[in-house]
């Protein structure tokens, strides 16, 4: 199943039981709550490469896994890392 970038961010955040503010804090100032909110709510949100990299590094998900999910080539257990490890 193909996913939007925002749905991936939201799924990660919810599985980790983080608020948007907590995710912003986890990013140590790299991402604002406004950026996170826009990513999650705007279906046409297409982040700059630098922002994309910040998101996937903070979410501790491999580049390959997030791209596969965006393209619809990942399994439905995304994000695997978040599910296996539970909350931070």
C-alpha cells in the first residue's frame, strides 16, 4: 500500500506515543511543530531533501524503508522499528 509522507510521520509518532511537540523536542530543534503538523495534515506536502533527511533520522528508520513505504513496496507493518521497540 502506498503511503503519503505525512501518514508515515503520523504513524511513527502515534506508535511511539509522541505528541507533535514531543517529536519536535526529540529533533533537538531540527523540526518545528508547524513543520510536523503540515507534514501530517497536508496531503500534498513534499518536504525538501534536507527536511526529509531530518525526519527519517529522527524517526530512526532506514532511508530504504521509508522510500519503500512511500512507493508502496513495504509491508503493512511499517514502521517496523517503532513497532518492535515500543515507546522511547
